C-alpha cells in the first residue's frame, strides 16, 4: 500500500473544505489554506466551517492556515479549489512555494473571463513545470462532506498521472475515474454551470417541468457541439464530468447556478446570492462560440438574461421560434 500523501488544499470554501475532509478520511495529511484568519481560527479551534459548511464537523487532522507557503511546504499534491476567477491570482501567489514536480489538481469549474482560457491553460502559464490535472463531476460539497457516495473524473494529459491521482484521491465515499481528456472534462464542468442557470430560470418562471427537461437536453447538444470544437472526446462529454454533472446541476436548488437561475426566473433580488460561477462563464462562453461560428442559442439566451437584455419569457419565446430542424443537428 502506498504511503499517504501530504495534500495542500487551496481554498476553504464549501468545496475546498469538503475535499480537505474527504482527503483526511482517505488517510492523507491535509493542510487547508484560507484567506480569512477568522475562518482559519474556527477550523483549527472548533473543527468547523460554519460559514460554508454549516452542520458538518471537520476532522481534527485538517490543519488550516492563512500562510500559503506554509500550506504548500512539503506537499506531495495540491488541490486548487478556489473559484475559477480567482485561480490565476492564487496560483501566482503559490508559485514560489510549490515544488516543480508536485502535481496540481484544478478543482474549479469555469472559463477565465478576462482571457477565455480554460483553468489548465491559465495554470500552465503560471506553473509551466508542474504536472496539471482537473477534477470534475456531479458533486455537491455538502453531500461529499457528509460522507454520501460521490463519483468524479480526474483528468490529465499523462495517462499514468491521471490513473495515479485518481487512485490516490479516491476515498471511502469518493470514487475517482481517470481520463486523459483534460479539455473535455474542463469544458463539461464550465458549460454545465451556464446551462444550469437556464434550467433554473425556466423553472423559476413557472414554465413547467417539460420545458426544464427540454432546456437541459438541448443544452447538452450545445455542450457537445462546443466540446467537439475544442477537441473533447464524445465519451468524456457523455460521462460524469459532462452529462452527469449537467443532470445534477440542472435538477437541484443545491446547485448555486440552478438557484441563481431560479431567482432570476422569479424576478427575485440577485445581489445577496452565493457565488454562481456560471454568471462569469456565460458571457465569455457566448463570445467564444460566436468567434468559432458555433450555434449556442441557450448560452446566448442566458447571457442576454444576465445582461438584462432579455426576460426569461422572451428568451424562451426566442428559442421556440427558431427554425425547425432535425434533432440530430
């Protein structure tokens, strides 16, 4: 049996804290980095993260710190679980502390808004000598933290690295499958957030379960179309990080993106809602599809709703009024 690793988890939000707890349950030593000293103090003193994971007790072996160099010192592997739009800044701060051979697993789902780069592309610019991987799939932080069964994909261009990381990161309630298609895994994780907003808005506007099912299914067509343009493998998009994650996030208010869409569809206030990564991804995803000459009417509709140029009802009418065609198109 392999010797347990020392894992550094960057980001003490719900997902980072859930991953840290799960890695500890898997037998690894864990250091959890957070920006907030009060949060660090609560985790180390009370084994709790009441802000992001209320009601869940963290293992006493999860050691939190606000010193990123301390978190990364001697780490065998890094799990980067900060929001997608913060990843570049955090990895830049980490650059001098993480050793070159140490694999960095990207656990955020999104596209960098300023550059249009996937998380692995942004990370490669900052950490060119570190092996990179992506972890994605149908997973809610609260479920994972409570020990409920969860399955995800761990992808890296190097097949052996992907398999080793999947084996190492798997835990009693977390099953990891390996993949070489890091682009496909990242595209699925990023775009499902945008499509979940569409599904939530459809539900929030009271347009019915049939409409939500149609939006989810036709959204998957867009996801596959865009994924193919990026070179993603069809089987990846049909798997956990594509279809699996889409089904989960388009069907539950536990999803921040679906919940944001619900509020949007109901006409509720949006300024007090938790971070929904799809809000940041929608506009850049729409721009990328236009530049590549791809059809993505649902992603375009979400962008219009978020920008305030379309109501949910108008967006749905525009989708229904599109020219009829074969379902295979």
